[in-house]
């Protein structure tokens, strides 16, 4: 009598924003599962305030991924966090600028500079984020954005049914359309 092997089905990880964007761009992380809701669900204020959260490296809810092992290879499906992921990608790609209704609109950060004698000194910089695109950010803030940690919950070795169940489970707060179910 052989026993069925049971193992942990969840792995927790942390990606940086830059890795998440690269994975989606390469197709390593698929955000087009047929049951997944479409992006663009957030209004501008929610979208912009989320970007401020990322720039400030503040915490936000993890994204969820389902791993499927197929004959063609391993497929990673983004099943929860599409709004977060696409908002990050769109800002980095220059598809929008931050609006005026962000909180906070002015942030402070510290930057190392050399004084007249060549010694490193630190200065506090105040920066107004309103109306700024990713390309407009100072290098320090671009680096903070790119290196913001994104917590990931990965469901391992999922069947089609399990992927569908997880999508419905994570999206149960707002009713899904019949076509999405």
C-alpha cells in the first residue's frame, strides 16, 4: 500500500517592485487568467495614493499567485493583486502622473552629499509628489520605488479547479460577474 505524499501547498516570499514588473513583462507571471477581473478598477485617487505607499515603502496587502505545473512548463498566475501590480507597472512605464489628491503630497527623505571639503554630509530633502511621473522622481525615490518589497503568497502545484477556487475566494468581497466565475 503506497501512501499519497502530502506537502505544504503555500510558500511565502518577497519580491521587489522591479522584479514583479520584470516578471510580468517577460510573461513569467501571467496576469490574464480568464477568471481574473480586469485592471483599471481603481479611481485615480486610490491609484495615486497606492503609488505614494510604494514610494514610501509602506506595507500593503500581499499579492497571491497560483503555480500550475503543465506539460509546457510552470505557469504562474496572478490571482489576487492585479490592481496593485498594474498600477505599479503603469506608473513605472510613465502611463500616468500623480494627481493633486494624494496624502501625503510632500515627503521627506535623506540624501548623502559631499561638502566643500569632500566629506559626506546628510541633508533632508523635501519633495512634492503632485504632478510627478516616475521619470520625474529623484534617483533616490526611484530606487525606493523599485526596491519596495511586495509580499507574495504562492499556492503551489494547483489544478485548474484550485486556481478557480482561489480566485473566487480572494475576490469574494465584491461579487464577481457570471463570466468571471
